[in-house]
C-alpha cells in the first residue's frame, strides 16, 4: 500500500511539474531505435533434430538471440523456422548458425524481401 501511494504521489508530482514519464527515459537507447518494416527480410529455415514439442522453444530463443532478428516462428510439424530480420545487422548464415550451435542444425530454404 505504501509503495503504491508513494509511486502515485511521485507521478502526480512529476506531472504537476510538467515532467512527463517519457522524459525520464533515455533518449538514445538502442531499444528506442525503430526499424522501418520495409527494410526487414524474411527467411525460412529447415531445422533438424527437433524431436519433441519443446524443441521449437530452444530454436526460437537461439535465433532471436542474434542481433538484428526481430521475430521468429517455429513450426514443429514441418520442422521449419521463419525469421524476420534486419539485413544490415545480421545474415541468414548467422541465424542458421545460432540454431545449429543450440543443437538444431538449420539450413536456409528461401529468402524474400
């Protein structure tokens, strides 16, 4: 209860002083850099060694760990992964290597803009 009241009082105090919460955030943070979706590419990978329904979680996390990868979906049934990535920051080879290093060899199937 005390924490809630303190946070609420602090927020009201900042708002009253003309300081918005957004102005307290770092302005040059890498997380704030927004990427134009038109610059992203999509690549599909054939993924080996997926033997159970939890394997796709490891593949997704490995691929998403590559700088420049914006999102990954993995289909256990078809043994494929699809990654959306910034080609200025990474390559399909680096994404495939991340999955391979996690124990799930990945081979690029197709790449499209």
